[in-house]
C-alpha cells in the first residue's frame, strides 16, 4: 500500500511539474488529484494559447501588410516602375544585409530566459538580456558597414544611378533598427503578443502617411527614401521602448543602487553560444533567400522587373503569412513539451497544426488565384498586371512552406538545430544557380520556379529529419 501511494504521489508530482513546464508563466499550479483531466486540459490550453497568440500577431501583420501595400501602390504610381524599382533595390539592400547579420537572440531569450525566471534567477536573466543586447548592437554595427559598402561598391550593377550612391550608403544606417531581436524575444516571453501586434502597425502607418504626402507634393525618390527610412527607425525604436517598459513593469531592470556584478552568462547558461550560432544561421538563411530573389531579378532583368517581382512577392507571400504568425507562437510550446520529453503531446500538437496549416494554404492559394489579378491592378494599375504569373508561383512556394512550417520549430526545440540548419543551407546553396538559370531561360516567371524548387527542398529535408524524432 505504501509503494502504491508513493507511486501515486510521484505521478501527481511529475504531472504537476510537467504542467508548470508547459506554461510556467501563465498557468498557476492547480489541484493534482485529477491527473488525467488536468493533462488533457493542459494540452487544450497549449493549443488554444498558441492560436490566440498567432491570431493576435496575424491581426497586426495583416494591418501592417495592408498599410504597406497601400504605401507601395502610392509610391509606384507616383514614381513610376523604373524609379520605384530603384527605391525597392536600395531598401532591399538594407533588408538583406539585416537578415544576414541579425542574431536570432529572441530564441535564446525564450529558451534560456524562461528557465531563469521560473527558478527566480533574476541576475542570470539580466546577464542573458545584456548578452543578447550586445549581440544585437554588434550585428547592427556590422550591418551598417556591410550594407553601406555593398550599396556603394555594387549599386551600379543594379542600375542604381551614381547620384544615389551616397544616399544608398546613408540608407544603410537603417539596418541597425532592423536587427533588434532581443525586444521581440522579451515580449514573446512575457506573452505580450498584443504589444508586438500594435508595434507592427506603427511603422507601416507612418510609411503610408509619408507616401501619401510625397505623392501630394510631388516628391522624388529621395523624399520617398526618407519616408521608408524613418518608418524603419520608428518601428525599431518603438519595439525597444515597449520591451524596456515591460522589463520595468516586472521589476527586471535591477534594484536601485544594486552594483553587484552580474554572473558570467556562459556559466549561467551552458550551451548558449552553440545554440545562438545554430539558430542564427538557420534563420538567416531563411530570411536572406527572399531578398535574394529580388536582387537576382534586378541583376538579370533590371529595376523595372525587380519592382514587379517585389510587388508579386509582397502580394503572394503576404496572403500566406499565417505561418510566420504561428511559428513564433508554437516555438515556446514545443520547447516546453520537449523539455519533459512528452513525444505523445508533441505528436498530437504537430498533427493538429499541420492539418490546419495544410488546409489553410490550399484555401488561400485558391482564393489568390481568383483575386490576385484584380488585387495587383488595384495596387499598381495596369503596369503591375505582368506580375500575376510569378505572383502565383511565389504564392505556391509560400503555400508549401506554410503547410510544413511547424517542422523547423520542432527540430530546433528538440535539439536538432544542425538538421534545421542543414535543410536551409542546402536550399540556399541550390537557390542562386537555379534562380539565375531559370530567370535567364524564362524571364521573370523563372524566379517563381526557383522559389517553388527551394520550398520543396526545404520541406523534404525537414520532414526527413523530423521523422527520426518519433522513430
């Protein structure tokens, strides 16, 4: 009887710990006398919370996307395809450089920060935040130098006028406001997805207002570049302020007058550097690949075609962006389940998510095939209609990624960062030669074919690695 009671107590305690890991910051310890119902409720809570946070992010991103589309349409009509293509190329230089240099410090904040707060190790948490802030600062400085050099030295190969070389170099300073990943991680850790959603719309709203004013006053490309630049700066500063305010509200900025040195971050968080490098390279390859398409088209076909590709990418990719909202929401849930090695719960969550994402991608792709042409004409007029074929292809590539989006967070959460990195690296190495060959052979639609090929390669490699988890 004592052994049976001991096993029952051990089971209840284990399930209590598991429930706390599933949601250490939101679900308080509850009655452990009903383990079965509690376990089912916890799994339902995980899925509901993930959908709630994804829906909040989606609302912000949809609003931001619509505002950016409106600003793009106004700028295109005001400047014309050729000049607007120059603006897009300069902005893409900064975006691509930021994607290449940005450390995905938000993932480190989630993985290591949650454990520190759960165990009330606040000095270790502050040491982690200080570490990731310095990572962001270093990435920003390196990004400015790299982007400025690339824009100044190679801008002429993309038909950027010599008179804009210095402007493009100065625009490179906006890179520093694109690499702020620590504030994002903090707000996700504190479950403040509502703040993230609100912040996303600020820069886009400013861009739309500035573009409208520029069109009204007849500004040239320099005026519109200033609008795009200031919108980026505003977005970055508002994000940093929101995270700082949240740290202060939770008393995590340190006690007044406390001058005690913080502990060594590597000693407090073993494996931090390895995790940071693996996840950073994986996400960098993912982000850079999208910008490589615009740059490849600009190199092979010129600014006018690059403008069409940018619009096609913005419409086709935006229609299937829910994966980008679900991915940040599912990542912490998978990490918590992986911490207790609950493969059954992981498999159940994965099945539900993949079913929803696959069905959603098919429905959205069908709607885009019907409505894409009128949408392009609404945005850019008749001159944007030639982008319709490549828009559908880019949407198809996004649909493949959306249907399998949960595989990469699964690999990272279960300690298979190298497998996730390998899938992205393989696709990136294949993309450039495939894109250049298909663009040379088929023109603008060739860029869409290359995107579909890359999406298939990534999903197949991720699925193969993920199958080993449940073998």
